[in-house]
């Protein structure tokens, strides 16, 4: 299984952009394109729908050596043997999740400022999401923070995997990387691409 420090392109199978019935086909294309880590995020699906989809896609990610992260639901991550769980600032606390999943499972936390990133590093996390860099419909309640603080968060925490997120697509990914990003998360750009495999591979090549 790929170590988190070796992951640079983070994909999200998002329920708002994905047909649940086609989840396996979509994930297969992302994996072939070179995705390093995959999160299942489905805010509007039932727990049974999330669990069922996770059970179907996990064999694919596992065979590819790509960690599968479950958003918001540590109990589902545990039930299907996923490699990790991701939570936001308004979800269960990091401490509570870590107590549930134990020391071995990957645990990621969303952060929206350098200050939140600094606080995150005092907790038992394995990586952070940092953003949203640009406005994005997947996070309409969060104000875009831009790219000016990317270098700062890396300087403050040189050994922490930082995945920049929020409105990143192929057309602006190069500028995000030039601003200091070492790892990126891409959601709608990949899921809405005419050729998911090719789009993913182009992003990976940029990184």
C-alpha cells in the first residue's frame, strides 16, 4: 500500500458528481490514470449507500496499492477495512476519531488557514487538506483563501503531507504547483472530464 508521504495526487469520488452505479468504472479510470489516494465523499447518500459503494470500490483501490479514505464516517471505514478516514473542522474531533479507529488507520483533517494547520499538527493526524484555494461548489460555505499561504504552511510543517484543495483543475494546477503546492486534490475536474483516465494522467504528469 502506498505510503501517504509518497502520494501527490488525491482524487475524490464525490456523490454530487458521481453516478453511484458507475462508481467502479469511474474509480478504475482514476486508478489507471495514476491517482495516488482516493476518498469517498457522499454528503447526500445514506449510510447504506456509502457502505455499499465503499465495499465495491475497495478491492480496486487495494489491488492498485492506493489508500481508500472514507469521509466523515469512521465507523464505515472500520467496517470495510478502509485505509483511512477524513474529517472536517465541524465533524467529530480528531481525538474521538483516533480513539475509534486506532493508531494504524490514516486520519486526515481539513484546514482553512495557516492557524488551523498549526493546530492540526498538535493532534494525531497523518495529513491535512489545505483550502479551499479557489471558490468551489463543493464547499460553498467556505471563503477561498487563495495561494499566498501555501509556501508558509509547508515551511511551518516541512514533514507534514499537505494536500491543497478547492477549485483545482487541470487549467490552473500548474500555477498552484508554482505557488508551492507539492500535493493537490482534484474533484470535479476529474469526475466531469470527457476522458477521466487521460485527465488524471495529465495532472499526475504536472506533479
